[in-house]
C-alpha cells in the first residue's frame, strides 16, 4: 500500500528551523539536521524519522510503538510512503551505518547507532 500526498515545494525549504505544511490530515515538520523530523499520517498518527536513506528518502516509524516502518520518498510536489517490514527497516539502517562509517562521519554514526540500539 502506497500513500501519495501532494505538497508544495516550500515544504522542503528550511525557514527559522521549522517549516509547516498542512493538507487534509497530513502535515510535515521539517527541521534542520540538528532537530527531529516528523510526518503526521492520518491513519498511523505521528511518524518519527529514524534516518535519511538516500537523497530525498527517509526511514520513518510510528512515534510511540516503533513497530511500523515507512520509506518516505519526497519530490517537489508529493511525498510517497511505502510500508516496509521491521527486518527490511533494520537492514536499511545497518546499510546507512556502514555508509557513515566509510565516510568517517563519526558524529552522525554515533547518533544513528544510538537510534539503532533503541529501535531494534
């Protein structure tokens, strides 16, 4: 099941650390890299960003249960949410950890390692 929601390009601009955009039950809070990113889903509630996977792709999970995972792919006009299982989500985070390790980004690696331990 894929959920596509139209958004304006302004959603991805960072203005004073937060940018809000609302559309029929969906809203996105986009913050700078030192802050947390959330996506409000009409069925599953508040989704929390675990990590960036690739350019324009992030891994989200439900805020409280952390049992349902989504890959959010963003473009200039919409965000696509694709549900994935827990094992696939764990593999994506492990892949991102290896990528950060290869680039010697120790601060980002440590933050993601902490999230990985809490989530999986």
